[in-house]
C-alpha cells in the first residue's frame, strides 16, 4: 500500500508534457515489426483495451500469489476475440506504475521499456502514459522513419498506404484506379488508428475524392475514430455532409 501511494504521488508530480516533434511514435502493429533493444524506452500510441490489477488482500487473510498486473494496448478500439495477443495488440506489465486512472477504450501515448528478451509475455514494462489529445497531433497518422509507399495496403505498418498518399496529393485518378481494382475505402488502417481512406479524404477536405468514394461504397456510418458527417460540417463542407446524411437516412 505504501509503495502504491508513493507511486501515485510521484506520478501526479511528474511532468506530463511530451514533445511529439522530438520522439518517434509507433502504432502497436508497427512496433511489433521492429527489434527492440533491451533496456531502451519506446513510445507507442493505442487504445487501452484491457487491464488486470491484483485485488487487495483482506486484513489478516492469507491470499494466493497474484499474477502480474498488466494492460493490453490495441491499435483499434476493439480487441481480438482469441486466446492469444494479436499483431495489433501489446501486453504491457504495469506493476511499477499507478494506472487506476487509465480509461478503457481511451487512446494514450505510452512510454514503455523492453525488459525481458525470452519471456513469451510481459516483455515490456509501462514507464509513463499520457492521454492522446487531438490538439497534440492534428491528424491520425504517426511519424515514420521514411515516407515509404506500401506495396500491400493490408500490411501498412512501416509504410504509407497508396490510397492515403493519393488523397494527400488530391490525385482523384489514382483513387479511382485503386477503388476500381478492388480497394475498400471502408478498410481501417491500424497505423492510422483505425482511420479509413474515406475518413481521411473528408478530414483532409478533398471533397471530389470523398464524393467519389461515397458513390462507390464508402460508409458514412463508420464513425471511429473520425465521424465523417461531423467532420464535414465542422469544415463547412455542406454538400458533402448533406449527401452523407441522405445516405444515412435511407439506411434507417
């Protein structure tokens, strides 16, 4: 109890300021593709999906040894329904940090340390965390070491998806070619925290591309992590928001 109280006091008086310009931030999927160095700290962003904390042992009772305390961080605002951790999820030991104020399905920036090399689980220890704020990073991308364009958009962890690159360049022709070739504009990109190509087009204000996607299967009812209707209204894209609202009304 004394240790937990001390950790609580230390945590609340630690500086909570992170400079996004000075650190490398990974998604969980991208982090899983690198080889971490023992004892090094890393920064990842993701949703707090699950947390296990040891229950207090009643006074004068004899309690069994408690398993490790941990959190599971996920790229997407959902957790894989499986008996093992998926490539988009990471188990992080939390025994040495106060985590009572971690909120489920809230996005955080976590600082973690690689502490074990051979353990099947619990290789990483949580050092600090900060709730992700929209004003900290003005989009849902992350910093990567090189701006590589993906050859396989379904494995877009260390590269920029081709359709995202085309949207950023306002390249409607390439977007049309990709969608005609079978690309699904509703597919979430884990490296963009679940943002779809359609959400990115709306957020970027590329109306012609967003309208084309709507006319070719884009689903405006998907609202995590970006609500396309609210985003269009916020940007004053009235024609686009009205078109999405008509689609939603017809589905009801």
